[in-house]
């Protein structure tokens, strides 16, 4: 009985906060936009019965997504931005995680604190402060002009570069922490053994350290890629009108056009796209657990 | 105890494989190895023995190339190896933790070093097969390290470090993680493998029994210095100081004043009102010099009557008996409340044993049975 209760709680949670909302969104995506409150039809009514209700649902909105190239371009652009920023985050995060794992024992807690510290400030405020740093009159341009590195202020804000900076900055802790966890467990005598058997330092890193931190790398990449794909705040605040991302399209569809059904269709497709990396991530975690036990 | 013919250290013309020349290693304020000079010869099975923190592991790590001496130099086959990095040395090491690569199977672990040398595929396969056979691991070639037992892991580590046919193999507490029975079996297996491959082995251990079993010579270390370097039997029978006598096996140490009593013979006055003990020694002691008589418990005879022909006899009372099955150790209280240990083989069944607690007995031994030490 106790066991059943323990299992049932997370499932109820999942049902109430994920599956039911998703079913509602799915239902809206199959409806038609209307001047009503809420702004779509049909509404479910007991008098008409479920049969009549279901008959009014259709896939019109999904077909609509294919007729306007805005949508698939936004999906593709999101995938590209998410993939690139995941790679950038990995390239910057791995050396940081490596340095943390190699740092003297008494420093590690402090370093870990520094990685987590930004979470103590609101995400929105942090992104806004990047606007202050990156704008044409911002701190970065002032610094570079002052140092004489540049003579004209750089245009960074409202470009893709600003989006990458924002994403890498925001998500880097999610890359560092799992890689650090993997490297922290790594027995340093393995590296010595590899060197003893004829590896140079670099070769030992490539043949031993990297494969043994593989699970950390995979976990970190998914933890960055999945939320970045649907990211809305960073591209809309830092990316300007030139950056096309599906999160922004969704927002505009929902709030500017008040077209709930199309917005829901966009969201459903996004979830379907995300299912693939989420399932792969789950499998990776499971394999990792099995390897540990 | 008969010595085997293999004893290059007695041959002044023999060229040592390894030479430590005045090697000192400091870590900050701490001196791990102090001005140490040592020769190790080819085909030797050399044991570095000592308590933890005595510098034996530091010596091994300097041989492997993971530590650089603060001063002095180390030669391998006549070449100074101090500036040579670990991956360029003809030395391989078997790590205490085994350090098997968890993401590679047994076969790939053994092949790891050979692949780094760019060995041709056929030769590589042959060499790995040979190593698997030598260590009886053929059946486990495809298993990952976490899928095999501790003893098997130990053999994989050995096979991996031997695969490259190093001039010198270093073994860092190779049997530390094995249980006693497996350890004993493995010791003999290790000696067998050493003989078959002809490789020079240097083993680091804190287990004196293990060092005595496997090694051709043992170096007893303490606080970064070599205390005695000799064959196991010499270390046991002729320790050069109380530290070595006490570290290796069980021993009674009787402190007293030594007086010359003829050529190479001394008497030791150890307690008031007791007959002095006779001891033979090659060393010279000044009159009444403080000395330590070290006598092994198995060389002390326990009898009910005073033996007529024994050179040294002490009367005492049995305080305790440790029954170990094959042998019994008697703790006998003698003059001045001093406790002496005597061991006898239990050749008769327990009900026929002569002595019990509180019995008054005589302990006796000959003048050549013990060793007289200065410190």
C-alpha cells in the first residue's frame, strides 16, 4: 500500500500538471479560432454530446503550419540556434568543469558556489543586464572604446551573437554541473596508468578522461539543448526582430494575434520535436544508473 | 637455510639494472626519501618494505616517473632516467587500485599499452592472447572490469603491466585488496610469472610476510631511509637493529649491559640476581655497553625441568598461552615482571600438552640462537 502510494504521487503530479494541460492544448490546436471567450470553437457542452463535439475537431491548423514558411523556418532556426549554443556551452563549460575537478579540495566548494550563484538573481534581471552590457552605449563598448581596441561601437545587441551570449551565459551551469560530477569521480590513477602505458598527457585526456566523462557531457548537452529549443525570453530581449525562434513565434501567435488554436498547434509540434532528445536523454540516464549499480 | 645460486649483489662485477644515487625527495617541509643509495639487479624480485609513510611508495613513483627527485639521480640500465617522462620509460607499474580502465574490456585493457606503441595487429593479438594465457584470463577477455572478481581484476592489472615486456615492473601493494588465502596463492603465482618472464620486479608492501615470501632481497625502510637491505633469511636471522628485528616477525628483545667473554662471545647482564645470558656476535661492544639481545620465540625452548646442556636458562611462570592450531605461543613471566615469548610446534594433540597457565617452566636457548644488537 505504501509502495503504491509512493509511486502514485509522482504520477498524479505528472497527470495533473503535464498530461491534462497537454491534452487541453492538443484539443485547442484541433479547434477553430473564433471571436469568443475563450477565443476558439467548439466548446464542449453536455447537451450536444461528445460525438458532435469531436466531429467539429480537425487538423486544419497543422496544415496551416505547412503553408506559411514562417513556421518551419522558425523551427529550423531554433534547432540551429539550440545546437550551436549547446556546442558553445560545451566548449566553454568542459574546461571550467575540468579545472574545478582538478582544483585543490578546499577550493571546490567555493568554485561550485560561484557556478550556482547567478541563480540567486532573477533570470529576467540577468538578461536585462546583458542588454545594458551589450547595447551600443553599453559597458562592453565603453570599455573597448576606452581601451582603444575599437574606434566604432560594436553592434551586438539585437543580433544572433547576443542571443548566443545570453544562452551560453544562462545555461552554462547546466553543462558544468553534470560534467563536473563525472570528472570529480574520475580516479586520477587511471590517467597515471595511461601515461605509464605510453600515452602523452593529451592522448591520456582523449582516451581516458573524455570517454569516462561521456555521460556527463551527454547529460549536460541535453540539459542545455532541450530548454534552449523553446527559449523565448532571451531571443526576444537580446535577439531583436532579426532572430527567428519558435518560442517567439508562439508568443506572438498567442498574445498578438490571439490565435490560440494555431499557437497550440505550434506548441504541440514543438513538444513532438522535443520528445526525441528527451527520450534519448532518459535512455542515457538509465544506462548511467545501470552502469553504476 | 640454503641460498639459491642467484645472488648478483654479491658479485662485485655485476652491473645493476637500477641505481639510486644519493636520492632525496622533499614535499615542502617533509622529506619522504633521504639521501638514499641503492642498487637493484636484473631478474631480481626486490621488495621495499616498511610502514606507511616510510617513503617506499615515493621511491616507486620516482622509478615510474610520476615524481622527480629533489636531488641525486636514478639510473636504469646505465642511463639517467630522471628527465625521462613516464610514457617514455621502459618501466611499467601495477597500481594499488589496479587502475583498470572501466570503459574498456579486459582484452582492450591489456592491449592498451601495445596499441600506443603502434604494434602491428597480428602481433598485438598474439601478445594479448599470450598475456591472457599467462594470467588464466582467457574466459574473461570480453568482460568489463566491473564484471569480474577482485582476484581477476588483479590479474588483469598484472597482465596489462607485463604486456609491453618492460625492463622493470613496479608493483604497488599488489595484493593489498585480496583476502588472505587468495593472497597466498597469488604470491606463488607472481613468483612463477616473474621466473617465466625474467622481468625485474620491484614490489612495495607493508606486509612483511609477503615480502619474505616473494622477494630475492628485501629493503626495510623507515622515515625515508634504508635500514637494512638483505635476503629474507638474512633479514630474519641477522637483523642489523632492533627496528628490523621487531618489524619482521615476532621477537623477544632483552636489554642489558654487554661484557666481552672471549672471542666473539659476550655476556649480557639483564637483571639483578639473574645469571647473565651468553650470546655470540661478530660485532665489537665496549665493556658494559648497552645492548639488545634479539631472540625469536621459536628458538626458545620451554621445558618443565632445567635442561642440563643449555647455555642460557631462565625460570618463569606461564602467564598466557596463545593456541594457533599448528603452534602455541607461551607468554612467560620472568624476573622483574618481564614477559618473554616462546613458541612450540603442536606435534602432539592438545590433551597431551605438558603445560598450562601458572606452571613454572624453564626457558632455554643457545648462545648462537639470538642476535646481539647495538640499537
